[in-house]
C-alpha cells in the first residue's frame, strides 16, 4: 500500500456528511473528521502517501474527482456514505468505479453498515467497513501488504462469486487515544464554518458514543462511551491553532458534558495552556450545573446546543428523552445567567403529536430566552427504536432512497407549524433585545440569515435555517 485517498464525495448540493447523519448545509460546512482519521491510519501506521479530496469544500465535480484519481493513482480510496444523499452517493461511487476500475473503493457509514449488500451492489464498491472504521481499515491495509486474504479481516463486507460475505462487525474501539491524531494538515484552509462562530473554525470529537435511550437518535458508533484524554484534546486544539490559526472550535461529541469532571479538567487545561479560542458543544440539559457552566465560560465556551425536541412532557416521554420540561427550562436559564449562548433544536411530525403539544413547544422556546432555535421535521432512521415503532407508517427504501411518512397530512401539519414556530419565536421584540451584542458583532451573517428567514416567512417556504440544523448533527 503506497498511496491512499480519502474522498468526501461530490454532490449536487453542499452536504455535510458524518457517520451518524448527513444534511444539506448551505450556511455551514464541517470538516470530514472521520475521513481524516482514516487518513491518519494509512499514513501513520502504514507509511502510505495520503491525500484528502474534499469535493464538497472544494466544489469539485465528478469529472474533477476522476482527474484527481487518475493523476494521483491511489491504491485505495476511502469514502463515507450519507443519509438523504445515499442514492446519489451510490451512483457517484458507481460512476467513479466505472471510470477508475483499477482502484479499490472502500465505503463506511451508518447506512453502509446496516445495508452492506445493497451498498456493495448499487455502488460497485469493493469493500464496506461495518461500524467504527479505523481498526478495520488498518487490518484491511495490513492484509493487502502481507498478501493475506481479505476474508481474514473482521468487520468487513464484500462480494465473492456474486454472494455477499459479511465477516462480522468489529467491536467498538476501546481506547481512541491509541489511534493516531486525525490528519488535520490535509484539510484545505478556510473552507469550514458554522453560523455565528468566529472564523477560522475547527472541530474535534473528544467522545464517541452516547448511553442515552432517545429513540429517534442515530449515535456515533453506539451507546458505549470512549473518550480522549485531556492531554490528547489539548494537543489537538493546539494543532488546530498552529495549522490554521483557528479562533473557534466545535466539540462535536454527541453529548460533550456527559462526564462532568472530565469537562472541568479540560476547561482548566484550556486556561492553563492559554488556548484563546471560543468554543461550542452539544449538551443535554440534565448534565449542567452552575459550577460546570462557570468553568466552561471561563475557558471560552460561547454557545451550547441542546436537542430539546419538544416542550411537551408527553412528547418527551414518547421520545424516551428522560428529561423533565421544567428541569430543561431551569438549565437553559442557568446558561444565560452564566453568559453562555443557547441554541435549541425542536422537531415535529410524530403521529401522536397534537396541536397542544406544538403550542407547548413554542411556549417553551419563548420562555427559555434562547439565542437561537431551529424547528425540523422528525425523520425515523433505520437502526433507531423510533423506526421500529413507526415503520408501518412510513415508506422506506434504501435504493432508490426513500424515507417518507405515508400520510401527506404529516408534511402539511409540519409546514404550518414551522411557519408558526419561526414567526412566534423570532418575530418578538424580546428576541432582538436579548441578542443585540451578537447581532451587532455578526452583522454580515445575521443579515444573510435574517434575510433568509424573512424570505421564508413571507414568500418562499423552501427556506430552512440549515446552519442551526447542521449544528445538531442528528
């Protein structure tokens, strides 16, 4: 194995892909962390020459990518598949394989893991990695280098004599600190951003997995937690600063604050190492207290994102959130008192949701004095408890890709509620008075997003506050 390419596939729209989600993101773009982690395996453990081709960030076409492949001549090409873009990703890989038949194509991702046979047959890729990719990729490259049969690699799927061979799923990586640092240096400069966070912008995943039982959520590789040490996180933060001069960092963990003492230790280390960047994270409301928020603020925390989902206790119970509405409201108020911005994600579309549930959600969003709020449709994904609960009410096909509620009234109700939510939340004097400093400090972005919101409310119903939806990642 002499050369490897990690490829963020081209697409018809600006897409952010992660193992646990993918979404159209015209107002945000996150770096492909899973891909550069795989790049580090090939480079640091096998001495391969590695390049990243981020066709999304570089706005490359399929033809551009083919040219890159033919010029670089990689032995292996590794890509991550998306969700709503799954069908397009399959077609793209198939076209690439047709034009570059001598190259080995390896895919991974949530859908690829759950539907390996369909992924292999529709994409014509050579291999699918099942689950967490790094150690399986390491074993695959090792098999190539030592001329061992790929059937010896555990956690791999491939076609053999037109039959699908699925050689188990590799167990979770117990200690991610043993993995090499993601190849951040391969990322193009200045291409990644998130609404209302300072630029240049970076991203780190410090914890994989999430133990909570929310039934709608695709988790990053599973429920078991594995986490980076404080020293490792500080090292990666310094890399972002040294390589790109970043002024903001997003911790992209499913639930950053799940280990309270670990977060406090990290905050203290950020201060001691004088890493002067603002940062943001995703949290649950039941993970926070005054002392923790105080340390987070001191170390540069600018914003916390919350998957609130609903202001109705009945709906939270249906979603198995294990959170009380009144406790969630208290935690959000604590954040504002600590001087930390709050952004919350709400969703609608469950068959059991009523108008009363929606009205309670809108009332909650107003009462919480949030800085930002996003209202998104509920989508049940395979591999989640919710999908199993409502699968008789949806039409699902992996290829051609389709994941839709059978009743059209679900979409009519959501469209109406979405308009009511955004008008009710953003068109308030209280919202503007609470956010004057942020509005003044980010006038260019605010103008763009504000114009888009007004466009949606008054004449174009296709608008989505995609930047905030992207921050959710689920």
